[in-house]
């Protein structure tokens, strides 16, 4: 059973998404809908600000990569699906990563912050996958091929983001538990493979529904 922090994270995340869809104003306005539910302002305000900016970057990524309409929506949905599965694995197998390391990237702490940041990143990276699938239609035309492409994508993310970028970033912000560079952690590889495979499998299903 998932701990309370993960359940709270999902509540805040879903409520923020609903508020984001209804509003185009500043993060404080978006956060007000969540605060009305009784959540702590100290937790909600910074998370909603980060989430608001992250979801804005989803749209910007879609525009910059030329991915429009159903394709970028499929990327977001697939990214969130893969991110949820990966997040559960991280919570079970690599708890300090999602509770400490991921939120530390943005000067935050705690499992709620870790989950919100992780899911936001998952959505953005899902749009990037949609751009890749658009550029390589021969490798994303079926569920099987798209799943294989997603697996490769997950490995690339592991090498570039987890093994190289994250250690440098954590060291730059002064995180005490920053791993050595490069950080080729096999459990992290499994988590990124799960993300990529789930994203690749879900993408054509959402795109062609």
C-alpha cells in the first residue's frame, strides 16, 4: 500500500490539473482551488508554482517540436502513465530518490514534492517522445514498434538524465546525497525502462483511439 505522501501527492496533482485547465492566471490563483480543500499552504503554493510552470512547458515543448493535436496529447497521457508506474517503482525500490533527490533539484523536499516534479517531468518527456515518434513513423506505427522505441527512449533518458545530468545538478545545488558521476545505477535503468515501455505502448493506443 502506498504511503500517505503519495496519496496526498495524487490529490494535489489532480486538483492542480483541474484548476490549471480552468484558469490561465498565475500559480497563486491555481493554488487557491487546492487550498480550499484544506491542504497546507506551505506545501501547496510552491508545488503549484512548479506544476504550473511545468505544464506550461508541456505546451511550449509541443509547439517547439511541431507536435500538435492528438499527438502531443498522446505523449502527455503516455508520459503520465509511464511516470506513474516508474514512480511506484522508485517509491518501493529507491525511496530516497523520489523523497529527497528529485525535490532537491528544485530546492524542495518530501515525497509529495518528489511525485509532483516527477510526474510533471514525465509529461514533458512524453511530448518529446511524441516528437520522436513523429520523426520516425516507421518505428511507431504499431504498438510493438512503439513499445520498442519507448524502451530505447527510456535507456537514453537513463544515460543522459539520470546518470549524467542529475548528479551534476544535485552537486550544483549542494545536495548532500549527490551520487558520483556517472551514476549508472541498474535499478534506475529498470525504472526508466518501465517508463519508456509504458509510454511507448500507450502512445499509439491514445493516438489512434
